[in-house]
C-alpha cells in the first residue's frame, strides 16, 4: 500500500498555480498595452541608446578581454551597476541634469543634444539651439542693412590656387533655414526671436563661403532656393523645412554626380559672448558642427565634422565650439545627412554677430576645408 502526504502535494500545487496565474496576468497586461508601449525591437533599441557605447564594450570585455582594447584610457573605469540600474528604471542620468529638467521645464528640450567633441568653453549650458517662430515672423519683410555685406564681400588677396577641380562642382552649399539673420543688420528694436530677414540672412553667408572656396580652386554649387518661403507657400510648418530642402538636394545630386560634400549653413541663437572669439586682435563668429545621429551614415559624417573641428582648432584656436549630435524626440535626427557620407550642418555665428565677424569666419572655414579637401584628394589619388 502506498500512502501520500497531502501536505507535500499542496505546496507544489500552490506554487504551480500561482506561477501560472502570474504568467497569465503579465501576458494580459502586455497585450493590453498600447502598441507604442509594448516591448519591441525598437523600444529595446531606444533603451539601449540611454547608455554610452563604452558600457556595451565593457560587457563584452567581461567575456573576452580583447574587447577592452577598444576602450579609450579615459573611459576605463569601473562600471557602477547601481547607477546603471537607476538610469534604466528612471531614464535619468545623474551626470546629466537635462534628463530630469528636460521633462519639467517648458522649452528645455531646445538645448538637448550630445557633445561629441567639446571646443573651448563648450558645455551643456551653452548648447546650440534654434527657435521656431511663427511663419508670419519669418516672412515679415524686414529691411536689412546690406552696405556692410558689400563692404566685406571681397576678402584680401588670395594667391592663385595650385590645384583646381577644373570647373567641376564638388561642394554643394544650401540653407534649410534660409531667413536666419543677424541682429546688428536689422532695424533697431528687433528682438532676438524676430531676427529673420528676406534681404540679409544665412544665404549671404553661404554665398560668401562659396566664393572663398572657388578662390581656392574648389568648384561650388550654392543653392539659391529660399526654403522658408517654400515652406510658407506649401502651407507647411517650420519644423518641416528639412522635408522641403530634401528633394532639392536629391535633385542636385542626381544632376551632378561629382558633388561630394554637402554643407547646410545655419546661425545659432546663443548670445554674442558664446558665439564670438578674438584671434590675433580680430573678432570671429564661432562655428559649431551638428550631426544627426539617426541614420546609417552618422559615423562618416561625424568623422568629417571632427576632422574639420580639429583643423580649425589647430589653425584658429577657439574658433570652433565643437561637434554635437542630435537625435530622439524634439529634433529632426537626420538633417538630410543620410543622403551623403560627407554631409554636415554648420552653425556660423549667432544672432548677435555682425556680418563682418561671420564673413571672416567663412574665409577661415574655406581656407581650412580647402586644405582638407586637397589632402583627401591626394590620399585618394
């Protein structure tokens, strides 16, 4: 005769039953969630973006020490698991107050972004940002003082270039936010948030940069389209400006297969003390390079921006504010840079810079890029 102890059976039955109930409850909760809240490959990808690349290399290094060689000496530090768990649970980075304040303060997301290369004085308190004014502000016919443009349009003597592209246009310069202007050349009393003009704007800066590159033997195509006007004519929103410029860029690429570099010229909204530096007794409008991080060509574009920053910093110390990356909610994330491996967005100066300071920087940028271009051509050749 076989006897069973009922107490020994009740416990496993309760455990199995409870486990099944918990599984069904969790499964029900997951299926009841809205699609955007369910766990998916995209949501896992979004969570993983909260962590630095070095964190994942550290994890691989636990299994294979070979991967630790890829970690820069400055990043070789002990992983704080409690900090990582806190970030994963709350999406708050203790080392970056923007991760908390960005949700609480209206407009704080304007300063969002990641500093990839920090130039002199660049930190998260003076990140580049652009306001999005109503279209009626953008399209207002503001008269601008253009005599200074004519005065500083011609730079000093530039020696004839030793090398040229023989008439081939290899650089495409355009201005997605075409009416961004500079306060010193607008009517007195104009507010920073109203610094837009149809007469004097970043299109003049693009034209100046193009002329300076041509003097150095590099063929340039400067786009003349006023994209802000097109946005208005199509009844679109200002944040859709990149959707308006995109087909024009693609058409230029299809028309001329020789185009290799694509520069989108903008101006920052930071004040004069942030966007200006003095070099050899002359004031320059500082530059900063912005790279979209949500596309496959991000690494190549980042390399170009970093190389130009380093060359500028070597020849004109302090001129470049560095390189930043933008992605995620509240920003474009691509800036049409997915169309080319050599596409970058360049902020030249800020709202309070004069055209003299901006044009001076355009000359310096043309000088540095021409050296970069011919060195790259020599290597490729």
